[in-house]
């Protein structure tokens, strides 16, 4: 995963095999704020765009009209899903969150800010 630019926007470019997904880069700060507001563990989810996302998950939030951008953080039509699968590991690598690593039904929570 790396940062790039598409249509004048800063994007996260996620390459999975031969598939290239794009996410609005604002998703990192926005998701972190959502997790801090939640204050506890949140399920990841991780459904393809064509499938409904389980309510209350990171995946559902990443598609919701109630998130800060008012909809999908995924930018490539047909490949906008899987937000809950690909963005949380990046946030963990950046030291922003704690992430479970079970076989399924994993959760995420924000790390406490250092004062």
C-alpha cells in the first residue's frame, strides 16, 4: 500500500495480486476519530462492494452516508468494498490502533493518544 494521486486527490493505493484499489486518504484520520469516539473495540467487517456490510462494523462505516465524506471511501466503482479488510492493517502498522489477528471476526480499537 502506498500514497498516490488520482483526479487531484491524495489516495491510498492498495495492490492485492493484480487488483488495484484506491481509497480516499482522508479515511485514516476519519477512521481514527470514529474509533476514538467509539472508545472500545469495533468489528472490522470486510465485504465486497456488491454485498451488504454488517451494521456496526468498520466496513459499514466506510460506506455510510453518516461518515465524514458522506459515503464510500473506496474510489473505484466495483472495487469500493473491503475497506474493513485493508485499511485497519495499515493503521496498525502506523501505530494508530490495536488490531486482533484471529481466524475471523477481528476487531480494532484506537490506541490512546500519548499526552
